[in-house]
């Protein structure tokens, strides 16, 4: 079988693996990796209220160090296929670009990881370490039967990883722009201010919750949470909605609700943030405002893989291949790296994210070859015999 990144990417793109469908994608990876000598497992995870999801874990070698490649084969729905320039699951190439749902997020990335690993193993069958693949089918969906459970499952088998590369599309504009060495956490909270409904002409018989809500939000927003760190922007609290659900102009509403979301850096944990939010609200409320605060549970903590030798391997490989020194960034939304970082340092580097989740998602064929070459250089550096 052809093990070029382009061939692997085309084969994966033709698998209609919209979450939670496997679509043939994991079977394809299983076949290729098994033929190359990997031990492959296909755990299926379940949870009441969610659909079962298939996952894949593969390992070549038994020695350390153990470098893990992680990613997902599931994709977001393509929307109306007729709005695509080429069918979203046909993997057509036009003007040097490969079209298809998942081209950059992230079947293209997986194809490059596989191509690099297979070539490295072919040329160094007895390299002194292990290479693994941790591939989930539940990243774009609820992310319940995916990476978190797969890591637990692997831990139960005694697997211990030393470092991980997650192949999400990290480059904003061109290959080589950006490596992600951490992510911000995410925390959502809801505030309800209680009042008493009444006629606007008789306000003394009612208690309008809106002024109280305004005071609470003002108290929340007045001071910045922090001023950022060497590697993180300042944490940000964004009020996402304020609702009273009142269609009438002559009624004082009974209650007001607001929701906010905080993207926070590694100066905070969800617990310390909740304490700070509670403090700000109770200060703003004084004795006059009756309100409740409810924070939603979150597994999106902030984390950082401090720039070290491993990050250096990747940055050097990127620079050698692209001529660009990648920015070490912690921007963007959450990713499965938040689960992996509990087990080993994780760095994210993949394709150019510009068209991800969009109609006509596509990747430059040239970028596939270059990303595979970057991963290949990382493998060379990572497993270079100590001299
Ligand atoms: Zn993704």
C-alpha cells in the first residue's frame, strides 16, 4: 500500500466519519499500522445518554522513550454537500488543493503522522523507543467517549507516555506559523437575580431585578482578572447573555438571568476562579440584591508545556522545513490536549486551520508533504541515539 501522506489523506477523507460514525476511518488506520508491525486495539466506549464511540490505540516497540501521536478521525457534518465545490467525502484535488471534510481538522494531520512514523520505522526498525497512536472518534461531538476514556483505558493496561504531539490544525495562515504549547481553560457561570413581578405604574408593589443584575455584572467586569503571563494572554470574562424574557413594556419582570464564560490562564483553577467570582458578586450585591450563582462543571483546565527540549525539537523541525520560526502560543479554544497533559507533556502542531469546519475545507497537497517531513524530523531528533 502507498504510504504517502497524500494517499493516506485521500483514503481517510473518503470515510464518512461524522461524529459518532467510525465511517471506516479507524479500520483503515488499523490495517495500515498492523501491516507495519504495530499492536492495534479498538476500544469502544459507552455512557448512558450518549452513542457508543469507537477509538483506536496502537503501539510499535516496547522500549522508552515513548512518543505518542494523538488525534481524531471524526469530523463535523459537511452541511449541504451541493454547496461544496467538490463532494465533501470524495477527496478531489484542484489547483494543488485536496478538498474534503477533515482535510485539515484533522485527517490530513493523521495522514502526515502515519506517513512519518511508517517511514521512520522502515528505515530504523530497531530504534530505541516506542511510537504510539491515540486516535479518537469523539472529539467534535460530546467528547465523552473519546480521548479521556482512551487515556484511562491505556493507563489501565500500564501504558506510560513520555511525550505527545497532537496534530490539530494550529497554524493560522501558513505552515510554520504556530505551535501550541498550552491552552486556556474554560469556565461558565450563571447568575439569577430574583425580584417581584408587578405593574410598571405601581413599582412600590414590585421589585425589579434588572438594576440588581446590572450592579452585579458591573462588579464582575470592573477589574481585570489578571494581566497575563509570559505565555498566556490575560484571562477574559465575557458576559454572553442577559435575559429577562419579558415581552411586555408595562410589566416589571420577576427575575433576570445572565450567563458568562471565562477563558482563563494558568494563574487560575476553576476553584480559585469560582471563589473570586463569588467574592466580586457578594461585594457588588451588598445586602440589597437577592441572587444565586451557579458554576457549570468543567474539565477544561488551563495548562502549559513549558518550552523545553521537546518543544525545541518541534520548533527546530518546523523551522528546518518551512524557514519559519513558529510562535509558541496558548491561544484558541480548548482541545483534547487538556486530557493528555495529565499523563505527559503535550504539544500541538498540525496543518493550516483556515478552512476548518467550513464549506470547502481543504489542504494544500504540498503542506501534507511538508508536515509529514516535519514530523519525520521530530522523530529523528527525538530518537537520536545519545552520543
Ligand atoms: Zn480537530
